[in-house]
C-alpha cells in the first residue's frame, strides 16, 4: 500500500515537471516569435553579371563569339510566411555578341535604276558583325528561404521574365567586297561600272545601325545565400541563369539580303544584319535562332518592412 502511494506521488511529480517544461518551452517560442517576425514586404536593388550575350546559329558560314553584359534592377517582394515570397521587378539588361563569316558569295533577283530585272551577285573574303541589344525586363518570381543560423539563410527562386527591346544595333565590317550584275535576258554579266553598283569595293565598315528583334521570354533560376546585415536589411549573393524560351529573329515580309543593292543610289551599298538576312534573300537567316542568354553572379541589397 505504501509502495503504491509512493509510485503515485512519483508519477504526479513527473507530470508536474513535464507540464512546467512544456509551459516554459511554449513561453520561449512565444518570445522568439515576438522577436523574429515575418517581414510583410521587401524592396531590393541588384546587379547581375558577367555573361550576357545573344546566342544564334551561323551554320557553316562561320562562328559566333559571346560578349559580356550586365543587368541592374529593382524588385518588390511580398512574404506569405518565413519560407515563401513572390516578387515582381524592373530590370535593364545588356547583351553583346559577334558573328564572323568565312569567304562566301551570294546572289538574289532585283531591279536596277532603269527598271530592268537582273541577278545581283556579291562575294566577300570575310564578314564580321557586332550586335548590341538592350532589354527592359519585367521578372516575376517565387522565392523559397530556409534559415541556416541567426544571420545566414539559404534561398532559391524561379520564375519568368518578359523583355522589351530598348535598343538593338549592329555594326558590320566587310573585307574585299566584289559585286556584279547578271542580266539573263541578254546573257550579260557586268562587273562594272561602279556608278551602276558593280565592281570591287575593298573593305567597307558601317557605324552602328538599328535592327529589329522580337520581344523576349525567359525562364529565371537563382540560388544562393542571404546575410542579415542589421534588423530589416539583408544582403543576397547568388548564382543565376536566364534561360531563353523563344527566338528573336524578326523577318516580317521575308528576310533581306546581307548585302543589298540600292536601286535609287547604286554606289551606296546597304548592309543588313545577319539575324534578319538570308542567302538569296529567302529561307533561314545567316544567324538563325537568335536568343538572349545570361548567367553569372547576382548581388542584391534589400530592406524589409
């Protein structure tokens, strides 16, 4: 009997201690929740670099070299809880690339200043083109965060962006250009005179000229670490990849010739961008499947409220 009473007292004592411990734990969690509150919103500015270029397929004509570019932007994020948030922003991104073609010749049908039809022929020893593109991107992303310690958090995000062309330009360098005109109705091949646009033109350079591109759609990925600087301010450092979803070649009304005969001013040659030009002025462009690609490091400063 006495043994059973001792056992009951022991059980009551254990339950009392467990209850007190649970109350203390709940109280501690309550204090922690008061100290670490979920931010409702976050505003940040960022810089991303260094790889940012236009990717295209030049087939057997030559090769492509990638250039360097950068992006700057700002975004607003809304938090649902400690782990999940959704954001939208505005970003300015630049892209650079080069296309270099080996020696080739081409021809297409056109009309001279007197209204006669003929086949315009040209050949080059090499062709070098630089492309410059700037887009105004609107990214929309979902971000997941998981705390590592009091100051460090892992984050990963994904989403999509639509990019509107702000500036699109190209610059051409043509080496040892030769032109001629073949008139099938007279079976005559003219390699001169120059006032008709036929002859040897040597090396020709152009300044920057506007080109047309389509709106860009991109899939966004990013992952890295978030460091708490002070209460309400954070620094993000991560790796990012912008993956293209569509090609930007714009050939409304059909592609142009790379070197175009100028009917009204035959001595003033027209050089069109490789992304909008095709052999024989029809079919697949010299630089096909134009897309924008970017990847590298992204640094972001943010403050929440």
